[in-house]
């Protein structure tokens, strides 16, 4: 292996262009037919259609309008930067869309996806070319990586390909630092990798540490403390420079329940689903499974887990050939270590900051790159025993297929009878197609090997051609299956995409809407406020509120119709029911079997774009006051089934807040001594007197509407309202999620914002006064993050200057000239 990176030659650049161009061609052949069929937009299914496309369009609109603070169209409102930095704000591909009009954005998704595949191949080539003498094999490795099972699987997650691109570049920069003594580049690579996606960067940091230690411990490269310290400096500078985006993102996500589950007990050591072990192995021997429709291990609870790593045509054959060579090598040890991490849950969770709330293998692209490296090194190694490798690969592939496909299974029918079936896979046809693709791929490799091995240029060309053909055939099957299974493509394409102007409702942008059994994130497509949102990284206050109401809110806000009280609390005025089937009374219809709406007091308004639109007869405008206040301990006496109605009767405060505003709440220690004493069950609380039902709900909505703001409007960095207070001092409630980034004024005077009702905001308004209220938002951590980034930039500039001066001094000393000699060229 050569550790010296040669200066790029014209020929080297041609290989780089080849790696890029072939992947670009393959991805174009794969995706363009689907783009053409759907009128210019690439639709897939699931998250791709209802998250990736509307997220791009929403963020594009926000950036073009300079709205970087509070985003009103993300759930009930959320910080823009922390909500979307994981998805796309650090992606250069997103910023490529900014010059285009917003309505063009969905049409750019397909071309961007194609470009990502090409960039992934190029990035892998730039890393792999160091390890082979014949650069054609580096091109082969780049294609294996870019067209791998992991890459195809994660078309479902459009934003996963950016980390795939950055990872090989990060390793290439590290190699350049270690072997070529190049400076500065690794700091830039660290910065770029973290900015692109901080979540994936966590796993990349762990891998880089393992990679570096393996190279040093195997004495592939000599460890020097001085160089290690310089490397540490570059890491610190590169990482600190990301503070402008990383710090606000971390602050915004603190408290998110999806991030606070640590490994625990035996589940840290063994997977609770035995099928998961099979899935991990299968992911490297067979083409990528479907994210939402796993066929090999249907009961592994691994939907969307990204367990995929198949290399087209080669599969595991090249890896097995490499592992069977006699040479002791850092890569062998690293691959073995990575497999250990894959199989032990606590080690797997280290790639996602020890979070074990759900099983993910979203770091497997790192394994894929190492497998691609092992494969091309085996191809170039004359000692590799390919016959034995093919035998092992074929035997394992066929063995897995026969065990799963022919395993007897007894199931019990509804009538109590038992039925015998053959095969434990999810579906017969798809399973055996996968098996056929895997075995035919091995056969294709064998034919190419027998025909061309020993004739290096011809074998490289044939192998690249084989990989392209096999990847296109297998990927086309997977992508087509996903496209055909989509239930959202037609509604989005026909009735939702760029169709907001067709919905003629004057105040639709000023109020919140509800979407009953509709395509997720329809409101995002239309850029309107909604109580529904399919987005994981929203304001933690939203998560806290739903948890307090006894409602599950993990990846989406979808309150069902039994929680009809939330529509009043959230000032929801319109409801959209997608009625393209035209069947009233069906399960997905807002009209029940008796012809009534599934929630009380909603009246039909009109139909448009396949939607029946309803209006809330007892709509409560945003910003209202209560005449009753209870402590959180009191409210806990309400059963979960009634909490979403009870929250309309009294504002819920902490005990400290009740004391603080005792002139408004009526709190006294004497009154509450029972609740906070030894016998809280004897405390007489107003919550015990609440009465529920449609009429009580109607009366309470009417009452709150009468004490609501006369004017409410969103601003670019918050919102403002007007409220005419006809009684004494009170707390004015807004169902906008609480954030420390907000500041508020009442009639120009700064006031304190209180967190009430388990996650929303209220401010004190003076009695018998017309009040002008304004809330202004500043992203928490952004100012400090920018300052840290600027300091890192200064440090980087100083570091670069020191490197230049040191090398100039060294060269000049060698030449016997002054340090400031002008005729010395710095290379």
C-alpha cells in the first residue's frame, strides 16, 4: 500500500470524473423515468413524500424571506434552526435551491438526489484511490459505495446522503494528515461534516477515533505525540467553528424524549428481538429491503432502521476474499470490531450518542465504505482466493434463503384452527425475488471473474459494468416497489402540491387548521398554520404538553377526535377532510355513520381540491384569559380522558406561579395547606367540579372567546396582539410553545413570560386597559454560537499563518537563506 499521495495528474482527474460521471449516469437512468411519469417530481413513499419534499419547500420559503427565528408553520410553532438543522439547513444541496422560485423546489428534489449519488461516488473514490495501484478499482469502489444497499434503502430519507458524501472526505483528510503530513484540510473536513449533519457527525467522530487507533496500534503508521497534538488542534478548531449552527440546535433539542433514553440492563447486551441478528447479517448478503415493508424479518421491529449494506454484484464475496488473505492488516481488525459493534446494542448506540430509545443502524454506511475498500484491495491482491470466497458467499446466501424461505410455520386462525405454511418471510414473491437477485449477482461476478481475471484493464471495465447493471436492476425493483406502494403520491401531485391558491379562504394564513386523516404535512405544502405536524425535532414544550395530557407525541402531532378540546385551546378554526373517495361514513371520513361530524360543533363550509372543509362554530381566537387557576398538582387529579377538556376551564400553573400572582389566582398557603400537606385527597379543588360533554364544551369556548384578543398576527420574528381588558389584572394565554428565546412587551413595557399549561406562554396584562402585546424571538444560543465560530475562525487563521511561517522558515533554513526569503515557493 502506498502512503504517499501523489500530486494529481490529468489522468487522476479523469478517474475522478469517471467515478462521478458513471454514478451520475446510473442514478439518472434509475430515477428519471419516475420523474417523467409524475410530471417532473420524484415521489417515493412515506417520509420522502410527506417530510423531505415539504421540509425543503418550507425552509426554502423561510430562507428566501429572511425568517430564521420562530417558524409558525412547524407544528404549533418551533425554532427554525433547531428544527431543520438535522434535516437540511447544513446541506449544500439545499442551498443550491435558494436561487429558484419556491414552487420549483419539488421539481429540484429528483435532480438533487441524482447529484448526491454522483457526489457520494466521487467522495469515496477520493478516499479509496490511495489504497490501490490501479485507479480503476478506486472508481469501482466508489460505485460500490454510492450504489450500495445502504444508499438505495435511504432514498426514503433524502437527507441521509449528505453524511454519506462527507464521511469518505473526512477519512481522506485524516489519511492526508497522517501519511502526507498535510495540515489544515482535516480542520475544514471536521467543520463541514458537523455542519452538514450533527447527528451523523457523532457516529463519524466515534469511527474516526477507532480508525485512528487501529492505524496506530497496528503500527501502520508511527504514533508521534507532536502530530497527535496538532491533529487535536485541528479537531478543536473545526468543531468550535460549527457553534453557529450546533449550539442553537443542541439547546433547541434538549429535553426531546427521543434523545434521553440510555442503554439499560440486558437490553444493552442482547437485542430483545432475536430476528434482529438475522437482519444484520442479511443486510450485507441481499439487496436493500424496504424501510417500511421488511420482508426478511417482519417481526424484528426494525422498520426505518437503515439496516442495509449490500455491495452490488460483489455482495460479501470481496470482503470474504480479503478476510481470508494471510496478511495481518488494520482493515481486517477494524471490520471485525465494526461487526462487534453492530451486534451488541450498547456498542451500536454509541454511534448515536448512547440513545437507545429505538434501534437504528444509520451508521452502516461506514461499514459499507470499509467493505468497498476490502473488496477492491482483494481484487488487486494476487493472494486472494476467489474460489473459496465465492463458495462461502454462495453457501451463506443460499443457506439463509433456504432457512427463511422453507422454514415451517404454524399459525392459529380466528376460528381456533391451526394452519401450516412454509416460510417465515413477510411475502413470498418479494422474498424470492431478493434471493434471485442476490444469487444472480454472484453468478454475474463469477462469469466476469472467469472471463477477465488476470487481464487487469478488462477486468476493471467488466466489473464496473457489472456493478452498474446489477445495481440498476436491483435498485429499480426496490424503488418501483416503493413508488407503487405509495398512497400519498396521487393526492400530493393532484390536489396538494403548489395548490394553496385554489383554497379561497381569506383568513387561512392567520389561523390554525386541522387535517383529518389527510396526507401528513399538507399544511406545510400550503404554508399555513396547523395543529398537525409530522416532524421529530419540534419545540420540546410541545412534547411536554402532550405528555401532560396523556397523549403520545413521538414523531408527529396527530391528536385524535376524542381530544376535541385541543381544537379550542389551540385556536383551530378550519378542518380539512380529504374526500377523494366520496364515501361518507367510511373510517377515513370526518362524517360518521350517523351523518354527524366526528367532533362537536363543526359545520361544513365547502369543498375544494378533493377536500371537504369544515369550520369551527365555536372558534376561540389566539390569546385569551381565564377566570380560574389551578396548580399542576390539582390538575393531575383529572383523568387523562378528560384533560383536553379540563385544560379549557382553568389555567394550569406551578405552585410558585400561583403564589407569585396570588392577586390574580387567589392562592394562599392557608387555602392550599391540605393539598400540600399529609392528606391531599381531602383538598377541595375546582377541578373536582368540572362537568364535561358537548354543551359544557360549547359554553366554555363561548366564554373564552369573549375574553380573547381582538387582533392577533404573526410577525417575522414572533407575533403581536391587541387585547382590551374589561376587568382586573390577569394572565393572557397564548397557545404558542414556550421558549426562552421569546421576550415580550405590553404597551411598550417589557414583561416576564410565564410557562403555563405545561408548555405554553402567558403574560400579565393590567386591568381595565387596552393592551398592545408583542412577542419577539431570538434563537437561543445563536448569538453565542456565532461568537464562538468567529473566535474559531480567528484561531484557524492564526493556525494557518503559523503553519505557513514554520514551513517557510524550514525551507529557507534548508536553502541557507533568510526566513523571509521571497524566492522560496510554498507548496
